[in-house]
């Protein structure tokens, strides 16, 4: 009898210890202390471009995210995993949790997530989602993070620092080599990134393209508050007037189209014709051949992969000058 009781107590102690060892308490970017699995295996993200791609770039493929169907097919104009990661894209993509902006709790629960990761704009969803799994809030807005800092912080949270550092170091070495091929990099070098929708928008800092341009020795062209410079609170872009852009003369102008439109050079030129008639005759970067046309889907996520895609395009642009 005593031996049986001791066995049961020992089993309970060992099981409890294992359970405790499998969890840890962390503080998210909303200042909340939450308990999460030590090694989450079923992660759901509330933003594919800002969170899902940076995770997949580190080898962690979420089981669910917005903007996808039950079969994992993208319901958006772009498939970020495929377009950003290319041959490294996961063979199995996340399942949908409802249309963008509207969570289907039944679908979410069916995925049995052990961790839900949202951005700093998802605070209103925390209480509802916490009934299904722990919710971790990750900063992803300009002024709080920049470049692929979001990815670095996720790597630290999820024990992928070594993978992140290995990819970052290889990327930085390539950026240094690319700068060396240009010769001297002294003096003023600035850029302005334009994202074309139905208007002109300046690309923000929370993107792989911004990280790459910085590592290539460029700084973002300073915009006065009256030009929209005080509005860089968006993760992606801030609207600009055509009059303002016509006056600006960055060393290099980056131009990319909305995801829903064609994303090659011809499509970007067509959008510029529509938004800024005659741009090729008066924009100084256009006259001097200082425009780099980019595929927006490939370069805007806060991931090393998006920064690498920017280096690819920049290298091709240099070769063609």
C-alpha cells in the first residue's frame, strides 16, 4: 500500500515538474505577463506579412493566419510566403482563421493553437482570443521597431536566435560586398521609397527594403512635417502629394505598385502615368536614371528574406546602369 502511494505521489511530482518545465512566463510588447509553451508548436499569427513571413523565414510555419482559406490558399492579391521566400516557401501553408479584420473563433479553435501572436494594433482582440490560447503582442509599427527588428525579437522569443544570426550575418556580408563593388560610398546618399495605390505613398521603416537600403549606405530622405514626415506612424506607408514628390530629388527613388496591380516595371510606370502625368519628363531621378523598380510583395515584409530580395533588385539595377 505504502509503496503504491509513493509511486502515485512520485508520478504526480514528475508529471507536474515536466508540465512546469514546458512553460515559461514572458512579457509581451503590451507589457502583459503571459505564460506560453516553452517550444510552441501550433502558432497562429494575426498578420501574415508582418508576423507570418518573418517566422517562416526562420523555419517556423504558422498553422493559421488571416487571409487564407481552409485549404491554405491565399485569398489576397498576393501570397507572401511564396513571393517573399521563393524556393524556401513552406510546402504547407497556414489555414485561414477568417477574412482580414474578422476572426472566426470556431475556425481558430479548430486549429488548436498553443500560441497566438498579434501586432501592437491587435489590443482589442486580446480578451476574446485569450479564451483559446495565450496571446502575445509584438511591436510592428514605425517608431517602435524598424527594418527586420520584429523578426529579431520573434527569434529571441521562440528560441531561433542562432538561425536568425546566421541568416543576418550572411545577408550583411553580401550587402558589404555589394557596396564595395560601387567604389567610394562617401558623401550624401539618400532614398525615397514610393508605394503606389490610387495615390503616392512613402514607404515606412518597418520593411525589409528599408533595412536593405540602410545597410547599403542610404538614409531615407527626410520629409518635413508639411510633406507628411510627421505621419510615419504606419508600418507600411504614409500618403504624399504629387506636388511634394515633384520637388524631391533623392539619390535613388524606389518605386513599387500596389499588390492588386501588376508589380513589374511596366505596371509601375503605368501607375505613375496615371497618378503623376508627365513624371518621366520632370522627376529628376527619372531624367537621370535613378529609379529602381521593385516588386512590392517581395520587399515590404520585416524579414531578412525581403531585405535579400531588395539586394537582388539593387544588384540587377547596378548592372544595368
